[in-house]
C-alpha cells in the first residue's frame, strides 16, 4: 500500500513510475521472492532514477536494489 501511494505521488510529480510491488501484486508467491528480485534488479538496471521509501533499510531486496543503483550511477531519491 505504501509503495502504491508513493508511486501515485511520483506520477503526480511527472515521473513515469515502475513500482515492483504492483508488478507482482496478483501473483502471490508462485514464483518466489528470488525470481521477483531478479526481475526488480533488471528493472533497476534500465531506469534513470530509484526512489527509496522510508524504512528501505529493513528490506534485504531494497538494499540490494539500492546497491545496484548506486553501482550503476543512478539518481537516488529518498522519501522524506
């Protein structure tokens, strides 16, 4: 829910947003977290910027996405 709200806010600001939480919203755990993270990392490799929600530090997947984004020199924005 928080990720979707943030995505709507960013769309309102003029960003074109890909929200990983909504990409897999109706798939349940059918493919598993590792498969979803693999897809998320591919998305991160193709975007211009990454937006980190408050509490991102608590998510191993978010930490991995951020590490890749930093390594690729992506613009990073933090929810504030």
